[in-house]
C-alpha cells in the first residue's frame, strides 16, 4: 500500500521501526485473502484518519491488528465476526486504545492542566 509506505517513511524514527513495518507487511501477506483485505482496508482508514503521530505507536497498533486477524483466521472466525456490522466503529474503537500516540493526547493534557490552574489559581505551563 503506497500511501502507508510513504507515511511510514516520514514518521519512522529509526531503521528498527522501518524493519518492524516490513515484518508487519510480511505477516499481513500470510493472512487468508479476506482477512488480509480487511486489514488493508482498516489500515487505509487509520492512515487517512491521520490521528497517530508516533511511528512506534502506529507500528504497535498495526502489529496488534495483524495479530488479531491472524488469531481469528487460525480459528476460522469470519471477517464480519471480527469487525462487526460497523467497521468504522471497530476502527475507531481500535484507535481509542492508542490515544497516547494521537496528537489529541497532548491537547487533552493541556486542557486538564489549564483547568487545574484556573481552579487552583496557579497558572500551568
């Protein structure tokens, strides 16, 4: 998937991260075609959603995603049973598990600190 490869090249901080991505791609290629196509579709959504700003976090998410689909494939679990009737909700739920790698995590901390400063009268920096 060209879009992801380009994106990975931009955010990967080290050759180790690029190697992890290559390992992920190999694992994904070993999935049955339907499961692989589903992972491709979810991966595309996640990349275009664009909320993860850390290469390490993205790689952890992708590793976990391919592991889930691999385990389900071994157990003959169909794709629909994995993602449910709402694939977008599945992808969004997956993203929720990786909030620290999203740009919004910093803003959430900033908001919490700002309110704490207002309440206590001690400005937060």
